[in-house]
């Protein structure tokens, strides 16, 4: 038997989640963001669930080729644009739309030979200070781009730093709107958090949801995935491979950081940090055993974690070798353990957990 760890991708949940994003901004087109191999899910595995998108947005040219190979003829957007001159050849060949955020990228376009002019998204740095032209430089960049025969149509874009939090988007929105007031072209501003929380002001022509498509609340813990009607799209599951009945005094795992205060039963689970389970999730991280919520105890090791089986005993539920363990996502009994709660216990965010799913974890798409 193979090691029992498994990741399952839920197509129906992807379909539900992209609809949630669409409903939040009903007049906007949707870029389904599938960068980082669809947030660790696998582009090929999410394609079916996300095919109601108006376009796919990503970073790697290789990922763009994969989306075309799946038969997608619609728009594909490179969110960081091209990295070197010859990337533009692939843009021409595959009909990729690309972000333009720097003078260097305009220069590359100006010397690019193409029969078909490109669609570009001109990016403004409206306050995040990562990519884009400053509001002062923006119009000049637009004029230069507009004069190039290589350019067919210019859309306008920016990205918010605080759509998920208290600061919000008002300042950046004002900067963007002021600087683009009389420029023609479609606009794209909103990531998941902005689309869900600020759609009246930020929906524009295209929204760019990523994390919400994958069933994680962009503003956890203020809201949970359930508050936004999002469903988990990735379940990481495994099984108990050993049981330890321990008496006090006893400790569990490396560094003896967990000390049992009373006799208890511990389940040893085939999942560790080499599978992408965060090592920071020591004692107290929620986990489901046979769909019942319990917690990890002790340190996460490379191939194993240890879990407290006392709550199952109290509930009168049997657990032993072979019992199902849900690290995040949906258990067989329908119980859900939001990835955001696991991430929080490890001091990180759902994004990082999904993206870090290890290569060695076999992954299947749930049959519908
Ligand atoms: C990653 C990314 C998004 C999606 O962000 P989420 O928070 O995952 O919704 C949107 N726009 C740009 C430019 C991005 O890089």
C-alpha cells in the first residue's frame, strides 16, 4: 500500500467559489488567478472547475503555455508582464496579454517584431510600492505605449495593499481614479479581498480573484470561508499509522515539548513537514480524526505528526490504525476544517499552505 497521504481537489467547490466571486461583482469580468500552479492545486486540475472565468491570470510563461494546451482560447494575462525581450515572442505566438509596469518593458515592446499587436495592462503603483508607474509617470507611459504599433489596446490596472484590512482601499483608489480620469480603456483593480469587501468602488471591468477561488477567506479571521460561502477546494488527508497509549510522566516527539498531564492516547499520522504541513503547527493545531475535531500534540516531524485522541474517546468515536485524518479541507463525514485555521495556528496564511503542498503528495481530482 502506498503511504496513505493524499490531496484531493474539489472541482464542484472551485465552481462554487468562482461563482461567489462573480456574484460579488456581477458586472465585472473575472480573471481567475492561477499563478503558482493554481495556488498549489495544479493548473490542469483546477481548469475544469474554473472554466467559467473570462480569462486566466498568472506569472510564468510556462504556465501560460499549459493553459493554452488545455484548449483555452480566451484571454490569458501575465500579471508581471515579460521578464526579457524574447518572452514577447511567446506572447505574440500564444496571444498572451501582458502587464507593463516598467520603462524597460515598454522599451522591449518598442523593439519587438510582431504581426499582431498586443493587449497590455498598464500598471500603476498607487501606493503598494511593488510594481508599476507612479501616478505622475503614468500618463506619459500611456502616451508612449499608445504610440507603439506593437500595442493594440491599453487597459489600466493597479493593486491594493490593504483590501483585507482596516486601512482599506480608499486612498489608493483615489490616487488611481484621479490619475486615470480621462484615460480610455478597461480597468482592473480588485484581488479577492477587494472584490468581496469593496466591490461597489473597486469592481471595475475585471476583478482578479485568487485566494477566494481556492476556498480561503481573504480577510480571515475577520471573516471565515463560510461567511463568504466559500468551499474548500483542497483536502489534505492521511491516516493514523500507529497508536501510543501513554502514561504520565511522558512526553511526545522531538524536543519533548509536549508533556502529558494524564494518561492519554496519541495517534501517529502519516503527514509531516516534507508533505507541506507547516512545522510551526506544534501542539494545539486543529485536525480532524474520523471527522471529529482534535489537536496536534508535540512537534511536527518530517514524515509524521502526533494527535490527541482523547476528544474522540469522549465522543464515543472509535479511532485506531487506519482512521481517516483530515489536515485541512473536508472529511468523509462532511466536517470541514478550514485551511485558514491551520495556517493561523502555524503563524501563516492559507495561501502559503496551499502553495507549499509537496510534490511527494499524490493528488487526485474528486470525481463529480
Ligand atoms: C496574486 C494576485 C492577485 C490575486 O490575489 P488574491 O489575494 O489571491 O485574490 C490579484 N492581482 C495580482 C496582481 C496578483 O499578483
